[in-house]
C-alpha cells in the first residue's frame, strides 16, 4: 500500500511539472509574438490624400430612332406610269418619287384655264359697262359669279394635276415603298415612307439614382460600335417622369446626323458626367484593406499605425473617393498592409 501511494505521488509531481513547462512555453511564445509585433518596425510606403473635384460618370446603353417618319400619301387616282425611288434611296424635299397618269386631268385643266381667261375678259368688260350704266347690277353680278366659279375650277384642276406628280415633302431616306409601275393608285393610299435621318433620337432607360444627373438641354457624348472613332455629341431632349415596371425612366437624346454616319436601329452608349459639388479626398486603391463595402486603411500615428474604417466610392481603376474616416493631413499606408495590425510599429520607406 505504501508503495502504491509513493508511485501515485510521483506521477502527480511529474504531471504538474509537465503542465508548468507547457504553460511557461506558451507564455514565452505569446510574449515573443507580442514583442515581435510591437518592437519590429514594419517597412511601409505612405500616401497623403489629395483633394479633387471628381467627376461622376454614368454610361447607359440605348438605340437610335429617326426623329420623324413621314408617309407620302396619294391625293389622286390613276395608273402609276413611273416609280423613280427605291428603298434606301436618299431623297430631298420636293424630289419626284413617282408619276401617275394625267392625260384626262391635263385636258380638263386646259379647258378650265381657257374658261378662266374668258371669264376674266367678261368681268373686265362688264366692269367697264357698269361704270357707264350700260348694264344692270344683276348682269354684273352674274358675270362675277361666273368668273369666281371658273377660278375655283381652275384652282381645283391645277391641284389635281400637281397631285399626279408624287414628291417627297422632306429630306431623308426611303424606308418603305408600296407602289410599282402600272399599279392603280387611289386617294389616301400610303405610297412611300421617308425617314428623316439628319436628326436621330437616342432612347435610354435610366435609374432614379442616375437620372438626377440629367438636365434638359445638357450636352452629352454618344459612342457607337458602328463608328468607334467618331463620338457624336447630343443634347438631352426629353426626360420621362413616370418609371416603367422596372423602375427606369425614359430619356431621349437628340443627335445631329447630318453627316449620315448613323442609321436608325443602331445601338450605342451615352455618357453623362457630373462634378461633385464639394471637393473630396482621393487616395490610391492600394491603400484599401478589405472589400470596398468593408474598407479600412492604416493611418500613420507617430512611429506606429492606427487602423480606421473608411467609407469609399470607386473613382476609377486606380483611385477611390474617401467620404469619411481620414483627414487631409493623414499619411495612409500604401504598402506592407499584410504585415500590419492596429498599433504595429512601422518605418517609412523613402
């Protein structure tokens, strides 16, 4: 029994000694780590914030359409004798597009012109006779009515004769054609559609957050894959006030296309730029530790660094705007952050 107690006590002493040794080793390691963290200076580079009036840039994709499409409507009836314009042809205002037979109308017009000439002569003679009391007032009025009737018939037939020549009312491109040579034309029939492509409309959809940058009449730049080397200036034409089901607002950009570089239906990007009302602090992106949503930086404080949370926004690929968290006079760690914690000793690389 005494031997068993002696062995048990010995085992307890060995266990206690081992535990003491393990505890001492852990303390030594911890103390060494802390000593290393706070006594060894981590070499870093620093950057000072700069003040800037940054530009917020928003780009939206849209497509262009013609500002106007004009339908050329027939105002006469008859057989089409010739069709001079095809789809895709560029036409000018007043240019002849097609001609409808006019023999009958032309004959009627010639007769109406002769009748009007005679009526004018009769009215002139009657006016002279009325001054000398050679005719009655009733006779003069009858001649006047005949003259007015002849003039109305002449004007009507002149218009009918002009309508046999189908002309474009605008400058543009023929987008569609529904008439062929020999076809019968009726009044009210749409014969051509002319697209006015000298001025196009860029149609965009913008979020409520971005639409605050848009002002009617504001100049913007537009970029098109079809013309990569020729950005096109435009002006904000209209701004929608009612969002669609996705919560976006319609914005229309008026584009001068007199050089005819673009066609309706092409897609492109419109760039909006807005300057901040107040200057902001800008630092390199390399200063940021963590994600943009959970960003922090190390700020120099004497011979050590202090870790601070910052609210940032991307400015471009290389820099960020700092809304809160640092001051203009702060020196911010630009390199070496992987070896830093709050309170780390540092040395500044020149």
